[in-house]
């Protein structure tokens, strides 16, 4: 995937034992992103704070006000690994960058020094990557298909290829180099066909501009905050969008310009910090990204009575008769388990009364013999299209492989 072909589509062809086949409907399985997205919101009525990272939310519930009793304390720790073990600390110095924040609540004022006691969430997104260069490759060939990036004869300039009646198909692909990670290569495609009385392509010149404009950029004038150049430009917070167009010169006639298109977007990785006031217990969550800085707060609830612990109980049964030997509170892999029973109370020990459980069927009877699957072939394509992709033809900017 690239910033342009940002949607990765997939479909399957399933071949059955009766030699019939079936194609699934194409679906988007991944979307290119330059960095993680983090947001923090607070419910004004319940006080619940939700931290959302790349669409996955984690709730921090401050707790309801209760009668005087044991105080509830909200604890915060910082680390650089998903399990909290790497660089674990309960003290934030205001300068060190941490990728994960861990939290938990109990009735003890002192912070636990064990990373296992904390629930960890990622708050620092991965660094985005920018485009360093786009290198064009050209090949004149007598073949109208079957040309790959491994085919010999590729040139760095269109002026280096011999485009004539023998080698009548002009092929092209691009090598895009980024600020991080491996370069990507597009699939070779035909961009021109030689004709005896027609015009051929003599040269293609790439133009780039970084600007704050996401629309309205033209190829016949510079935008208000940038200048078109033939070298790659870097994006930043103020100039977020990298635009590109091509000047195509022919062997006869006037050159033409393609319509400008966005080929890269600047993304600043968001960061978040959580600080707790030891006196008041108030927790301050600060989120910083390319849109600015905002703070949210979580206040500890008033002291309340410590409630009774609740226990969830499970049992397993072959049927719903409740007869001895057909059910157990301990899972037995050798038993033909078809039902699972559940109930909840404040007693730690599991009940031995079959009727205390609510039973749910988890394994049905065997069905009729069906046709078997002989093979499943996966197909993929990366494209700029977020909808309208079908499994019977290639999108205009990609090929199913």
C-alpha cells in the first residue's frame, strides 16, 4: 500500500470437491496510515473518560459516589512495552517519552511497583513516513504483456529507450523511496504505443509542490504557499499535502500536463501524558497532536464502602437432564459437552445444584454431509478506490494478484 493506493482489497475463489467454484465479494482488509490516531473524550454525566487509539477505545471509570468508607485511589505508571515491563516507572519527569500508560484502581494510596498490576494501553503512535524520491523507469518492448520489473533493459530516462515499430510498447513503473522502511515498486504498465504516423513520447518531467491546500491546486500556476519544482519537497505541519503532476513532451506537437494529484500527506504522531495530583487524586490527561494540545480530567470519587466481591461460576453438561454423571463444574475434554451453564453471586465456591445455572446450547447435532473444500485462492489489490471494486475486473490503478 502507498499514500495513493491506500486501500488493500481481498477476495477468495473457493474450489469444492464437486469441482464447482465460488467467488467471494471483494472487501477492504487494510487502510494505509502514516501514524496512529489518538483521541480523549469524557462523558459529562457519568464522568467516564475514553482514550481511543486507532479506533480501539479504553474506558477509565472514576467510580460513583458512595457512603463514607475506604478511599479509592487511581494509580498511573509509564513504560515502553505492551506488557509494561520495559522502562517501567510510576513517576513521570515531564521530559521522557513513553509509548504506554498503565492504570489501576484500589483502596491503597501507594502506587504498586509491579508492572503486572497495571492495565496497559498504547498512547504514542508510530512515526509516519514521508516520500524522499520517486524514480521513473522506462522500457520499450515488442511485448504487450508479461513485462515485469525483473525484465532486462529498464532505463532511468525515456530518452534512453528506442521506441519504434519493433519495440512499439512503452512500459513504465515507479520506485518510491520513503523516510523509513523499504522502497515500493509499482506494477509495470503500458503508457504509450508507437504508430507509424502518430506521435511518440519524447520525455516525461515530474513536478512537485508541498502546500496547505487539499483541493484547488492547478498545474498552470503556483499555490499561494508553495512553488512547483522538479525535485521532491518535504511536508510539514503547515504544508501537509504533497502534490504532483507530469509534463509529457512528444516527438511532434505540443506537450501536455496531467492533472495534479496528492501523493503524500504529513502526519504527526500524537502523544499523551497522564499525571496524578497526590493531594487531590485528580488525574490530568494531556493529548498533543498536529491540531494542538487539550486536557481532560478524572476526579476520584468520594470515599465509599468496600463492596462484596462477585464471582462468575461455570458448569458443563452433555444434556439438560441434570442427571449425575452428565454434568460437572470442571471442564472434561473427554466429555461430550453440548451445554454451558453460568451464574453469578458473592460466594467463591461453585454450586453443585444443576438448577442454579442458566444453560446455553454450544454444540448442535451433526448436520448432513456437505461438499468439501479442495482449495481457497486469495487475491489482493492495492488501490485508491474505497468502494466499487469488483472481482471480475482490475481497478483502474491496480491489478488483482
